[in-house]
């Protein structure tokens, strides 16, 4: 398995570049018998594009998905699923003048050295956030599987710049309100403050970052493959593969370092004949295994590197210092687009781990999906 693939049973391979012909994913190991049509993937891809055009890049790809293989008559066949979207809104001329001037904060310089200048530098090429289309495609397929087994994955914005979501939102608010605003925050009032923060940064020719939180419910106890394929390690790896993610924490995360053991430990109790924990500082994972509590993970997203303010760089063709102003179409904040990507990434890892744990079979018959989707036996 190469560096462009992730997973052991539910294997996701992504392909494409920012200004190439297309971007997409090949998913190998998806069980047969899951109802899957292009609309299932499209509704997830549509979440990548916030409705407020003021806070996003002027490059507005429609991202119309095409499934090329792996389904027949509306069901997965067990064969590799290949799905892609075509890049239509490409303006590569924006990058010609800065080919030899690496943009601060981007992978331009190390990529040029690693590939001896043969890499596609336009829009960041392979290192662009554009490749997260593949993550969302894989996540859309994964979420169809998780639905069957009652596992729900939800992500939302908890911070942009200095604006923070003050209280933990209710599950109902997360479901109903997250995608009701451009910044993907389940609190409409805080969302408005976040939007204003983004617009101020944009007016100044600058950018801001933020935090995305993701929660997963109803995971069976004991999912994970210690030591090196532990559940939190696999999720963290996938999340760090999302461009612009600079930090990942579970549960109390770094705040746990300030607590005593008596404060950080999640004590067990019996409720309605079930074992539960009074708190969830572990974020639903202990020893690399799911604990039965909700999985809680947060990612720190850095400010968009492409800004119009003048910055220092080096002209590699002359090997002398110079300055750069990045023109073109860029998001003043990546966080809103990152929310569905984080959600998709977690979903893909969970499916891989659930298959490995034997919780999801390789072929799903009517007994597994019939009641949930209302499908009839295939002839």
C-alpha cells in the first residue's frame, strides 16, 4: 500500500491535484449490498461549500460526483468503488509568476526539493485542500455503512480565531443547526460572531484558523487494534492527513495535563443495567480501544496560508531574498470547509476498524440492511 492510501480493510486511495483534470477516491473493501447512488455522495460533497460567498474562495467548484465502478443497480458490489469530480474552475495563470517564489506557510519549497521541480505547483498541486474531496467521498460511503449499524458521526465548528463556543451544544442542536449557517457552528449567535471575525481578517488581507470538534455515538466497546493501529492513533493519522490540521486531541486532551488522576479518571457506574462512565475525559477511547462512551476528538486548523499581505520569501531562480503577495482565489478561513472533511475522515477510520473487529461483515444481506433501508432481496 502506497502513501496515497489509508486503511487495512476499508482502503481509501485518493488521487488528483488542485489544478489537474479531476480529484477523487478509490475505495477497496467496501462490503457488498449497501444501497449507494451518486446522490448519497453528492449531499456530503455539497457540505464543503458554505452558502455565504463572502467567507470562501471565489473558486466555487460544483463538485458533481460521478461513480465509475463498484456499484450496480443502486448497490455496492464488493468491487473497488471509484468516484471522482472534475476540476472546472481552474485559473492556473495566477501561479505562473510565483513559481520560483515559495509561498510562506505552504508546501511549495519542500515539495520542489523533494520532487526536483517536477511536481504540479499550481494551487499547491497534490498538497492542496482540494484533495479533501476524496476524503468526503470516502466518508460518504462510510457513513452509509455506519447508518446500518447505528453509529452516528457529527462534526461542527467550536472556535474561529478568538471566538469560542461557550458551552457544549446539545446533540439536537448539532444535528439541526450546524449546517444552517456558513461557519458550521450549532449556535447561531456565536456563528455570527465567527463570520464577522472571518470578514475582518479578509478585509485586512489576512486569514484566521479555528477548531473543529467531532463526536461519534454508539460505537461497540473494544473497537481498535493496539498497539500501532489503536483507534485514536488511526483517527489522528487520518486527521493529520487533512491539509491545514496542526493539532489533534481526544477528550480532555491537553487540559488533562493540568488535572490530578482523581479528576481525570472516568469513574464507572451502573445505569439501567448498563455500565457507563460519569465523565468522558478519555474521549471514548482507553488503551486504543473504544470504551462505550461517545468518541470526542478536536482538530486545530491553521489560518489559510495564502494571504494578500506582503511577506518575505526567496526567489529560487536567483537565490536571493524577495517579497511576495499571493493573488488568486483563497479562503480567508478554511475551518467551515474542514467540518465535513473531519466528519468524513473519522467515519472512514471507524468503518475500517469495525470491519477489522468483525462488527461489519464483508457482505451485507437483507437481514443487515433490509429493515434500515427498506430494500428487498436481490434476485
